[in-house]
C-alpha cells in the first residue's frame, strides 16, 4: 500500500466566508471512523495522510486493482447543513483538496443534510465517451469571438433528463473534470494534453451554444456519453490544479477556423472513438512526446494551442500583471480589496492602501493565493486578479464590518450607469433590509420572469427587500440551480438579468433619481424638496445605523440636519449639514 493526502477547505456565501471550527470526520467506506479534523481561520483543515494502492496501479490499464482508495468525509458546522461526500478518491503519492461550499440552515429546516456520491473515476467505467455527433448543426448558434466564461452551467445528467443544473466557476469546472477523468500521477505532458482537450471541448460547447441552441438552459452535461464527467462534491488533485491554473485560458484550434476545436476523447480501453485515447497519451508521453505532439498525433499536424485574454466577467477588467515595484490606481484597488477580504480571512497579513506594491502587498497576495489554491508567486496575474475581484464582491456587505464597498482615495468611482435592461451588478449584496433602485430593478425583473416560471411568486415593486422578495429570490435560485440563500450576489444578479432577457420580457426602466433643485437645502428650509431629502435619508438609514429616522414633514429642523451630517460622514463628504449638489446626488443614488 501507498499513501495519499487530503485536506478539506470549507466556505459559505460563494466563498465570501470561511467556515471556521467545522468538525470534519474521515470514515472508511464501511462507515468506520478513522479520524477527525477541525477547520482553521481560513476554513482549511490540516493535511491528512491516508492509505492508497501503490502508484504503479495508475499506469496499468489492465490492473485488477482499482488505483485509488475511497473514503467518506462527513462535515458538521454550527448553522450549516451537514454535508457528506461519499467515495472521495485518494491516490498514492498525490495531495488533494476537497473544496465545499456549505449551505446555511434556513428557518423551518430540521437536521438538513447535503450528500454527494462521487462514484468511480471515468476510466473505471465501461462505455464512456462514445462517439457523439459533430459539434455543428443547423440549430447551433455561434459566437463571433472565442472567450473564457467566468462560470459554466452544468446539467447533472443526460441532456433530456430531469436533473439539477449547477453553476460552477470555469477553472473549478476544469479541475473537477480532470480529477474525475484521468489519474493524477500520469506524466505531466499526458495530463496537460488531456486537460487541453477538456478545456477545448467545453469551450466549443459554449462557442457554438450547442445546448442553448436546442432550447436547453445549460452549457454542458456531465454525461460521458455526450460530454465530460463532472462530479459534484469531489476532491481535486494537486497536479491537476497546478496545470489548470496554468492553462485555463487556452484552447485547441485547427486553422483556418477560429472556434475551439471539438476535442473528442475516450479511454481507449473500455471505449474507443475517433479522437484522443486517454491511455494512449500515457504511452506517448513516456516515449518523450510533449503535449502538443500528443495532440497533433490524434487531431492532426495543423492543430495549435491558442491563448485568449478575453474573459467575460462582471468585475474590473485585468490590465496586466502587478508585482513588486508596481504603482498606480490598479495597485491601490487590489490593496483595498485585499484589505476588505482580510476581515473575513484574518490570516492575510495587514497592508497599506497606498498604490505602491511593496513587501507588505507581496506577503498579502501570497497568503491569498495559498488560501485559494493559486501558485504562490506574490504577483497579481490574470487568474489572481479575477479571484480577488470575485472574493471581494462576495464579502462586501457581509456582517457588521463598517463601511462596505470602500474605494481608495486615489480612485474616483465612476458615475452610476443610466437605467438599463442590462444593468451591471451594483457591487454590494442585496438582502433583507436593502433598499433602492437596484432592489426595484430586481423586483421588476423577477415579476417578469414569474410569467414564465410560476414557481417564482410575484411581489410589490417598492424598492424594499422584504420577506416577499427573499422568497422570490430563493424560488429563482432553486429554479436555476443556484445556492438558495435568498441573497442577490453577483452570480444571482447576472443570472436574473440573463433569464429576463432570454425570456423575451420587457420592462420600463426604474425611475431616474430626482434632479438637484438648484439651491442648497439647509436648517430652516421647508417644502417638497425637504420631504425628498427626508425620504432618501430614511432609505439610507437601513444601511447606515448612525442616521436617525425622520418624520417626512417638509421641515428642515435640527434632527434632519443631524441626519444629513451622519450621511455625509458615512460617505466621505464634508459634514456641514447642508444639502448642496454633491450631497444631493450622493444621497438620491445611495
């Protein structure tokens, strides 16, 4: 017997909150308890050594011994569903991480359990990856350019099956498929050739809108007869993770076409196909061929591997690597995001938001990269930039942690976009208690969507996020395979906008904010403009507790003056108690 390694990484709210102090039980497949672990401040356990078959079994397609051992991981944490992963696969001489997002216990739930059955590696399964139809037909729609999607929508079954659809970050999808399809101790160039093929296959599905063109609401299935094997709740191997991080924005291309090549593949033993043999890549790699030579052996000598920096994301766009010695607004932006993330992940060292990339910033970036499984370079490359942006947007507005959405002094926030039927995510979570134009937009869109999906209840469009809206949001999330937590983060926001537009609905854009009346409003002022100020101050008080509640009586008295000053202090304005054009515009758009 050999030894493999496992650690568990737990989070909640799309990675925004590490689950600290969770009890992790490791059991064998007969439910005998082997050991227990506890998650640290970053939601990560110590690495555990576990028995596994000798590494030699991973290189013999005819080995009578399954090349991995299987274990059960049972997780309990206060306030969250118990989560069980059955059949976690451990390989000799290979480390792995089990990343799980835990679901919070909602009112009325009693002892909820989320359970995942991992099953076998695809190479151990018969009749996988049969020949599938060519990737283009008259129903397929084609994008004008190749891009890397931030997320993939995976249908957990055959295309027409009644199965769940889940949304997965693109690079996590690739790591999962590779961990489920091949053995992690295979030679580097064998692993890389397989991962290039897996990336190219899913990008072809996205580029051609293969399933969307047929009326389905997902990008790809996890059926090996049609697509590739994704296993919800499984562990990810270190060798696979390192390669996926390196090449996630590449794809196979066959000129003169621009599309990602439909890189069909199969085991080469339990199933054969027109494309690449997975076991065959091992033989070729052992003969000294690199990944490109392996791909050309199966797909033709004109095959090339291309890289794209076109990554569709709702967050700040990447403009080049940032490293020791870099300066400017982009450095300050990343520093401010890391400083905010540090409140939830305290192992990240403290750093100054000064726009200068010094040793403090290098240390903070390295720790962030360690926590989130990225190469610990201390440099903010494209992958690190987008991971910081994603986690920052997830943690904003969580808990009572002071001002959210902090912008460094050297960065001037852009003016708010005009109302649109494709509105960008506002940058902060919308949840019970939120108010304003963004809430109005989501209420209107959800009501339109409910015409096609009766499970989503209609609600009053009043700009107030109450229990009725929470129920509608949870119903939408359940309908479209998202985590049903009743909170509108970036993933839920973009999905609502996408479903609204794809359903052909129409909506009158939310009303624009009222214009500044032309003269300052101050102590002693009276009239309709004072009523407007008082109403907007009451709305802002939902998220700024220092603002006192007011009676909207149209009289600008001392209490209204105090409320104005509290708002000005909270939003970085001069606290003079006078509503001039700057305070007016900031208030009505808050």
